[in-house]
C-alpha cells in the first residue's frame, strides 16, 4: 500500500473538520490546482478522490490522517451514508462487515430488507455474515421494516443502516 507522509499531506491540503472540505494550500506550477480550490473529484460511487503525486487517494482517509495524524488502520464508514460527507463527526473506523451493514437501500420498496410479494404482503429479511435470514411476511411495509430494524439493531448495533422515518413526513423513506 502506498503511504504518504502526514507532514507532506498537511503541507499540501487544508482540512476543515466542521465542513469536511479539503482545499489546496498552494497553486501548482502548471496552475491546474488553485490555492483555496476544493480538492479532488467525485468517482462513480460518490466518493471524493484526490490525485497527489500521480496517485489516487480517498478523501475521507486523507481527512482522517490530517485530523488525527495517522492513517486509519481499518475500513472507514460514513455514519450518515453520504459518501462525500467528510466531516470528522461523520467518519468512524469500522470493520468491513460493519461498513457493509451501514450500506444504503437498494430495494424497490425503498426500505432496506423489505420486499413486496405478489400477494401484497411484505417480506422482511436480513443478511448477516453472508447468510440471508428470513424475518417473516407482514401485512404492511412498515411492519416488515420494523422487523428488519429489530434484527439489524441486534446484529449490527450502531453500524446498522436504519429505515428511519422521514423528518418531513414522519413516514418511512
């Protein structure tokens, strides 16, 4: 794994932990990088990538290194699931399994672990350690989401992705 000196990193990049923004400290000789300009670009998965000395780096790992003075030994998790939110309060160390547990919804129902069946009922299931666990069929989408939430809390604790109610409508997202 390529390592970069923390001192060198701090000499090139300014990190604002309250906003998560990384900016260049200097204008490059070819003027491609402008002093004070945001660093990097978003990749196709939504992560911010920086190119330093012809090597790509994930912005959240650099933010951690600048803030704490060492590169993270584990995987990193964006607590709120927003891959470009690099505020220090939104970053935490995680195992690969914990990071996967906090992934976002991919189901057509809009709720993680919940699918609609042909008969109109709602099935809940959860994957733990690569194994799918059936959590039953339920009359409503909300009841199936609740079954998933209980199982996810027991299996993953604070690292679970929660089917949280919308702050605007109060209904499940």
